[in-house]
C-alpha cells in the first residue's frame, strides 16, 4: 500500500498537504491493530508488531499528523516506548527466523529458547543486523543459568560485540589514514571517535540520516 501525499495551493497561495484518507479495509485493519496494541501490552511482542504495521502503512493518518503524536494521544505511550516496542519485535522476528531456519553448515542450534520479553532483548536493537543478533542471543542462552538470559546479561554481550566491531573498524580506518598528513589524521580520528560513541549508543538523540547525508556531501565535495 502506497500512501499518496499531494501538495496543493489554496486560495491564500500557500501549500497544503493532502493525504489520501483510509479505505474501509484500512480502517478495519487499524481497529484490529489498535486492539492488539492495547491487549498486547500484557504480552511480549504483539504490540510491537501491530505498531510496526500502523507506522509502516501510515494508518495513523486517519486522525493524527504523525506517528509520534498518534501513539501518545491514542495509547498514552511516549514515542521512545513505541519505537522500542517495534525494535524488540524486529529483533524477536530476526532471532526466531534465524533459529528456525539456520544456514547450512552453521553452528546455530534450533533448540535454543526464544526471547520472552522486550526488556530481555532491548539492547540487541543496537546490533548491525540479524546475524549479529542471532549470534549474541545464542551466546546469551548458552551462558545463562537454565538457558534463560536476563536483560542485563544480554546487554553485556551486546556491548562486548559492539566493542569488538568498533575496534576492528577503527583499526581499518586508522590504517587507511596513515598516508595522510598528521593534521588530517587527527581531524578524521576526532570525527571517527564521535561516530563510534554515537553508534555504540545507537545514535540516541542524533538523526542518523542527517549524519549520513553530511558524510555523503563531504564525499561529493572531495570528489568535485
């Protein structure tokens, strides 16, 4: 489903955004998903999956201008909480799929227990993708009493994984910069340290897209 966003000029010669209304089928689906969100608050991941669909399909447009305003008004939850629930649902989906469909020749055990709550896997959203998430979850289960890892234990393993990844990346960047003048090296290392710190904190409070856009503009400036 693609939501149409149109800009028209009104009588006062100013632009007004016009968004397609929900179809009857979409309205029915939204009502169903909203019930899941409310009822799913008592369960582990259903709310996250429901919120993900509402966000992805922009069903909130029926009554609210943005997803953030919608979740606060409709469910009384902060935007950070909504996105955290969505992240947890994504991680749960990745881990579940990975354990049930391990690649041939991998050492992934299909008999590992699955995550049971959002807090348990909250920090795993910081990882690069499904492979790292599955790897960390497997380690967490295998190194926990009765195979039931706590959120704190998972977070510890996540930070260890991030540290190794960032260290390897930092080494590669440092090696690549060795042939540059000393003042350039220092400038690049300063920026790199900031980026690593932000990435380790999952770019909290920082617009990741803006950072990427800045780096892309810098690259084009150098090439021109």
